[in-house]
C-alpha cells in the first residue's frame, strides 16, 4: 500500500496539512493527536455516512485515547438550513463543550459546510478537523475554510471562512460512493485542469475512466493534484479577492441550475458544475475568447466519462433562460448588477470576466437551452 502523503495549506499561523492516502480512517486517532488541544471530540456526520464509516472512525479515536460523541444529521442539501444549523449548535452545546473541543466533520460537502459553520460560530470558534468522505469534498469543499448554510435567497449565503486544523482524505472511502456521486466529484477534479493545468486535463482524458472504475492509484493522484492546486490558490488568496475566484469556474451557471431544480436529487452539485463549466466554455467561444474546439473537447470528455452534457433534459425540459438569469443575478459575486463569470481562453486558461451584460447572458442561455432541446429531440427521434 502506498504511504500517506502530506500537503500543506500555507497560511502562516493557521497553516494545516492535508493527509491523503489509503486506510487513513484506521489511523485517525494518531493523525488527530498532534493537532487537537483537548482529548474529547465531537464528531458530526450524517445518516448515509454513519453506517459505513462512523464505527471504524470512532474506534480509531478510542485507540488513541480520544473520547468522542457523535451527532448524526439527516443526509442531503436540505440539512444545510437555519433549522438544522440551530439544532446542531444546541446539540453540540448540550454535550458540554469547551473552547478547546474539536469538531470533526466526517462526511461529504453538506456535513463539512454545516459542521464547519457550527465550529466557526460556537464559543466564537472551535477547532475543526475535516474528514471528507466524498470525492467532491476531498478535492474541494474540505480544503480552504469555506463554511456555510443555504437560505431561501440562495446557496451558501450565510457562512464564514474558518480553516480546519487538519484534513484527512482516505482514498479507500471512495469505494463506498455510488457512481453518480463519484462522477459529480469528478467534475470538481476536472475543474483544476480546466482553470489552470492543461496537462492535468490531458491526464484526466487518459485516466479518468480508470479513476471512475475504481483504480485507487489514479484516484490518489487525482486527489493529490486537485488538493495541491487548491492549497496553492487558497494560500495565495484566502479570502477570494483575486485568484481564488477561478475556483468558482462553472459555479455561477451551476448554482442557477441547482436553484432552478430545487437543490436536490434532480441535479447534484457536481453535475450542475459540470454543466456550468461547459456553458462557460460555450459562452467563451461565443464571445470569441476561445476556440469552439476547446468547448467541444470538454463536452467530449464529459460525455465519455458519463457526466451530463446538456441542461435541456433537466427538470423535464422546463428550464427557462430568464429563471436561470434571475438566479445568477442573486449570486454572492454580483457587483454593480453585473454577474462575475469565470470564462476561458483555452483548456487550462481561465479568467474572471465582469463584462457580460444581462442581455448577452439572456440570449446565450436561451440559445443554449434551445440547442440542447433540439439535440435531445433529434436523439429521441433517431432512437
Ligand atoms: N469551492 C470554491 C472555493 O473553495 O473557493
């Protein structure tokens, strides 16, 4: 078995390591011991993850002499609301915590976001350890300190930057993920290649199928490269005043698609990001920033991997361009009424663009939905 690897997110006194490798859940106690200040931890997880990973994780803490209590949340994005957040805070307080008590988020992006925000808020800030159990959380949401809950006005609108003390990414837990979840996480992996690493994207074109099929070495390499890219970006721009905005590639379109489909099973976050990144390339080509072949290359790869390639069939084909635009205009990154978009000059070369007018966006979205609908009808007619 390959030894665990360590990457550092260099943030001065708030620097921390990402440990990645196989069999790390069993090592969790030994990994936590040097970074926690109190030998009583609160584990926050959800009802999907608990039956799979809570017992071995808790056993590993016990072996290292770390006392622990677990709180099990309902699974799904709907848990990231004020009601569940308030209950989580009350439940953690009811355990009799102190300022040095660490909160351990054992789960995917939802658990990491809500437990992280509770850690940021309780007693004005508790230590946080992220133990991401999905590919999406391992390569994106567990690293970088973004924590949040959703509101009726949109996703992640109430939250805080709160860096963890440690991230433990056990590659073996990915074996328990449903294929759809794995693919959704793969979109965030591809994002790193698309925004600034053309050779990583080429590597994914070669190795993506093996990664999805279960090749642990390919999974570890993809998680390592993704985390290294994210660590470098976060170290350079923790609060997103510059380069970190590139990590939102595909997300403004993606959040609008998620909002329009009710933030649920119809469209997972990673699937929405996959579609959003293709729309970003299509718009870049339409505006003359990149060659249409770059957009076609991305769509070919996602089709080969099994990610969705058109928003048209989603929500039974009822999506309207104006609905998407309205959701995009509620984005956190709107400045003076202009949506902040991440566009691309080529695979591996993304940039921030605030020059696209609402009218241009509206006509682009209408054309994208119509084109998708036509190709769906052709495919159905031809079947
Ligand atoms: N997921 C985007 C970021 O962490 O900045």
